[in-house]
């Protein structure tokens, strides 16, 4: 027996000079998804776009995100309501965290997208015994890499108004990164208030949470699946959502990846581009900024003077005596966002006892809030 084993090991060692059949090579994908895309893009192209560079479909994992209080508490004036409408993204919308994979989009028949890695731990919501990740399929024109395409979906961020006071209020361009060149034409999961199809990955048990919940639907199956929901029959307020009082979905969907094809219809980029908008913060915190010496760029922005948010009596209890100036982004920005200026505050907290800046006695000449 020892001689036989030695001979077998010797034979295996000799074959190492060549290629052993059945070993090595690329590992098979973990899972495959089929996606179709329909619609005429000619009428949907933004100004200046003559033709698509390369249409691709990406799987984008979603982020756990909460909007800032100013966007969900009752507006104290018509001006504040206008800023909310112009600068606050849908609180029930899909927020991207990570682009997992991207492939060229087939114009005829389904496109197959494969995954070779599980979603990382920071994309899974829950503990090690019960956690889940959700993703959206996003169809986009790949124009990254200076317009030549770079093979992936590039994410944008909200554009802040500039401060001009160095590290105390952000750089002269508001710490902004230029909007991505990619143009988004559709997504399978845009917002919870509309019908959706999403990729789910579940580990362990399933515990319902406020992470893109599907009220009245069954738990996603373990491992990978494609699930969906019919949208809310009514749009609840965020307070109800946080209390777990979301309306039941109109319908529910659950399928193994191999048993379904996810259909995406073309939409105008302005209606879906926020599925490509990464958020600077995900915990509802607000960064209040020192006002610059010269007036910021007000052109194309909506602005309002408002008290700092209060959570007493639905946000309309005893308001703060500190007034903020709130600016929306430009209408041409890919992502909605707000800039908050206060005459008094700190880098860490606007309500600090010893402020980093205090212009309450001598506001800048351009300051519009009195």
C-alpha cells in the first residue's frame, strides 16, 4: 500500500509540469442574473448628448440611509418648503453604497450579469445571525474616463455652496467633486413608493428592519434571490416609517435568480439619476457651515431663512433662536442636496458652548436672514 501511494504521488508530481485536468482556471460565478431593457432613448437624452457611448447595466448595493431633519420636519414657511422640494431627495428612495458589477447591455434579448463576490460586511444590515443586503440594477451610458467609458458606474454626490474660509467651512469649491459623466436611463429599484425589483442577499435568519422594508411581504430566501414590491398605496411620513408603520405593499414578488428576468424600462435621466447619488453622510446628521466673507453663488439655487430644526411637537415646538440660511443645489446638479450656513457654530456642532465662529453681532453684508 505504501508503494502504491508513493507511485501515485510521484505521478501527480510529474503532471505538475503540465496542466492537471479539472484543477485551476477561473472560479465559476456565485450567481447569475438576467436583465432586459426596453425603450427609445432618443427622446430622453439630456442636452448635449448626441448618442450613447456604451450602454451597460450595473448591480449596485444599497446603503442604509436617513435624511436630515430639515427635509422631513414640517416646513416653517413657504420658502422653506420650496427649498425642501428643490434640495431634498426622496426619503424612501434607493441610495447607492457600492457598485458590485457592470457588463455591456445587450440590445436584443436578456443581458446576463454575474457576481463573483458576496456583498461585504459593511453592506449587510443586521448582526451576524440575521443580516441582509439589497441591490438595484441600473442601466447607464458609460461616459466615464473623460467620455470614453471606464467600465463601471461612477457615482455623484450633492454639490455644496462654497464657504471660502479654509478648513472651517470647506474649500472654495465647497469640497465638491464634479458630477459623474455617466447618464442613467433606468433602474429596477428607484424608490419604495413605486413598484420595484431588487437583488436580495440574506445570511442567517431574517429580522424586519427599516432597511428598504417590504410591508406585508415574506422574508427573502437565504442566499441570493430577486424580490420585489408593488409600492405603497399611500406615501407615509418619515416619522411613521421610523415607527414601523409603513403601509402594506400592493403586491410582493420573490424568485430564485435563475427563474426570473428583471425588466427595466427606459426613463428620463432626471427621474432616475439619484440612484447614482452617493450621500456624504448616512446618519441624518447636518453639517452647519461658517458663512463666507463674500456672498455665495445664489444663481439657480433656492434659499430660505429658517430656525434650526426642533423635534418638540413635530418640529414646531420651541424653536431655536439661531437662524440658518439653507440653500439648495443648482437645478443642473445630478444630485439634490442642501448647504446650511449659521452665524454662530463649530466644526463639530452648531450648538457648541465655545464657537469656532460667531458673527451674530456683525453679520456679513450679504446675509439675508434677520
